[in-house]
C-alpha cells in the first residue's frame, strides 16, 4: 500500500508541475486535477467506471466499508480495531451493526473456553496426588 501511495504522490507532483500556477494546494491525497477537493458526483462516476472495467458488480461506496468490517470480524480482528477503522464513535454501534458475523466468533470463543477448562481440569487432576502427599 505504501508503495502505491508513494507512486501516487509522484504522479500528483507531475500533475502539479503541468498545471503550474493554477494548482491549489489543499494537502489532499486524491484531489481534482487542480488540487481542489473532488466533486462527489465526479468521484462516483469514476468509481462506477472502475467497477465496470474490473468486471465487478455495481455497489455503493458504503458497501465497501460493510464488506471490510465483515471480513475483519470474520478473520478474528478485535471489534475495537474494526470500530476505529470504520470511524464509529461507539463500539456498541459496530457490534450492533455486524452482529450477524458474531456467531462464528462466539463459536471460537466457546471452543477456547473449552480448551481452557479442560487444561485447568487436567492441572487439578495431576496436582491432587501432590497435594495428598503434602497434606
């Protein structure tokens, strides 16, 4: 990702040079051709063209964040990290919105608890003879 962003910064520097005095610096990563914020309608047009060119189904930009959140939670990334990445102010919003992903997480948690309880039970069983010797 960093290599792509560096390449984009180089491309943007070339754009600045070609536009010259008409460039309006706003410190934007993805500005218009003259450095100003992109027109949202133009951005959507470009986004739709990219989807079509890539052979992907039409979807809203907002759908991409839902996909990212679902994938992150499904891969076991902590919900607090997902909340921060999505920019949600409260974790309850993230957990409420993506609760459909949580059953698989709940299953993993149950399995881990089983392992913990079994290990603890084994320790107690193996330590009893030692306690009897001491006692």
